[in-house]
């Protein structure tokens, strides 16, 4: 029996499908996950969803400052009793509560919250994140323009960070076994590769257009009342899935300019 299987048996914890609880069972994968994070002395480390602690037990040995956020009542109690004051435990919903200051983000993310957690992560300053996510989600994170996986997530990540799939992790390495494989992915913040006049407008344009990815850009923006007319909007007759992030930036700048002109009248 694996360490994870033993803990499930001892604690009586039943993994919840609705919460996307699939516990990693392979300690070698956990070791590599921690290694990819490049944790240095003094780094503040944040783990979301520690579960039964396969990463946590390794993190407490090398991190001077570790915070774990756990929503599940039983799992939070288990982590608290097992590690005590060796870490800071926040019992709550990581999607809703503010993150504490952190330098490294190391987590096996439940699929059900992968999207909101990654978007939230990008709002904070940090050095590096290494996350375990389902393979299809990882492919969306690093997709090329024109790919069916190319999405709002892809564009926002590209604007904010360098993102790389580090390795595939077979579904057999989890208990219970999910229907799909997973991937370890690194996210390293960097300066944006292009400039925009207003980041809020850029992210809003990206969201609106991907929400209606089959519509033309001009149609999507008018439907969202971001513009009255598509005149002077570049790529107005194109669809968002065919545009590179820098071209979406050009659209956002034109939208911002129209809004500025309207407000100045």
C-alpha cells in the first residue's frame, strides 16, 4: 500500500469527486515537484490544497516560512494536528480569501478550482510557481495561437509570465485515479513582452472576446458595449482565436483610445 493509501485508510478520509480530490501517491513525483520550485532560504512558500500532505511533509523540511490553505474541514484538521506550528494553516476557500505574501507557490490544484486560482495567482508578486494540473488544462496554459486550446488563460499567462510544461504525470499516480493524466507546470513572472496603454482594458477585451470566440472582434466588443462602432478598431473582422497576444493588445489600445476620446468630450 502506498503512503497515500495508508493515510486514506488511517484517517478515514474519502476523496470527494465534487471537490476534485485526487491525491498524489508517488513520492518521486512529489520530490521532483518540490525540486522544480527552486526554494531558497528565507522564501515564503504557499501551498493551496495540501490534502494529505504529500508535498507538505517535504516543504516543512526545506521552507523557513510555509503557509497552507485548505478548505476541507477534515483535511484541515489533519494538517493542523500533523504539522502544528511548523506551518501556518489557513482554513478557508483559496478562491475567495486573500493570499498571504509569498515567494514560491507549490500546489497540486484540484481541477475544479484551477482556473480561478491561476488567474488569482497572476494578481500577486512572486518568484516562481510550480503547479500540478490536469493535462488538458496545462495544454491551455501554453497553447499556440490558432490551437483549439488557445484561450483567455493562455493570453493572460503569456502577458504576465513564462509558462512551461515540465513533465507529464500518469493518472495511475493518483488515488482515486482520475480519468485523465496530469502535468507539472512552472510559472515564472517576467515583464510583459509588449506594452499596452491600459492593462485593465487589455484583460477586459481578452475576456469579452474569448467569451464569444466564434464571433468577430467588432461584434463581440459592441455586444459588450465596450465600443459603439468598430471603426478604427484593428482586426475588427477577425476572430480572437486567430490573433496573437500582441495583436489583442493593439485592439485594447484602440478601445482605450475610443473610451478616452469619449470621456474627454
